[in-house]
C-alpha cells in the first residue's frame, strides 16, 4: 500500500524514537495517481488538545505530549490536517517530556 500510518494515542515505549520523521510518497508501481480529488486532506493527528506554537503544533492526549512540524498544516477542530498533494509530504513527530 502507499499509505503509512502511526497510532499516536499510546504513550511512547522504549522502542519508539524520541523524534520521528515520516515522509509519505507513492511507491514505484504503486496505485497512486497524479490526479487528486478536489479538497483532499491528509489527517496528521487527532487528539483532545492541539495548540499552534511557533510554526509547530503541540498535541496532548492523556499523559502523552508531542510536537508535530509539517509545512502547511492546519487545525480543523480536534484534527491537524495537511492539504493533499502529489509528491512527498514530510511530517516530523517529536515526543515531549
């Protein structure tokens, strides 16, 4: 599949990196097409609390707190979303103390 997803609702475990950067791009021979539906969005996070802070977004879900950096990310209620685009989207997740 051409989709990568992560369950961010759990607390970070020892095997999780403190900082994780994900790049999303179609795999060679994948089913992705250069044509995207109008108004297509990619949901980066959905948490009980998201705040914009200095070009990034700090998310809190229970005792788990993390920062997300992604160009053109926008708040949509309790969701952090990116406009879908052809090519690569880079999203950085950083778990905070």
